[in-house]
C-alpha cells in the first residue's frame, strides 16, 4: 500500500491528500474491491428506493442487507493503517473520494 508521511489536519479535504488516499486504496486489490462493492450496493439501494417510492412500508427491508464492513469502517481502517489514527472529521471526505473513484471506474465499463 502507498505510504503517506504526513496528513495535515488543517487540509483534510485537500484534493491532493484525498487523491493519495484513493491511490493507496487502489494499491490494495482486496480493499479496492470492497470499496467498489459498496458503490454497487449504493446503486442497488438507490434503484430499489426509486422502485419502492410509492410504498414506504417495504423500505425497511433494505437495511439488513447492508454489506459489512461498512464504507465508514473501510475508510477508517485505510486512514488508520496509513496514519495511525483517523480523525472523525476525515471520514466523510475520504468516503466521498473513495466512492467517487469507484463510481468513475465502474462507469468506464458498459
């Protein structure tokens, strides 16, 4: 996995930092596969929610099918492996960057 020496907490959402974190995730094939699975999970849930929009009573069945570990767990694990800890305010930008990269990669294939 790619190593980042220092991550400034002042610039957590800095594009360069997030690109380096995504690169590190891609360098670990098993980890990257799990990230892409989470993007596919979100796509499936969005499609299901659109289908069920008229019937709110069926929406509850979506939650138990969530993949484990969650994307939040994966982001936390990745950043912790790289820096020793993951500040809570870092999780959302990292998750968004990972999902955006996975989405771009999945959209490349017809």
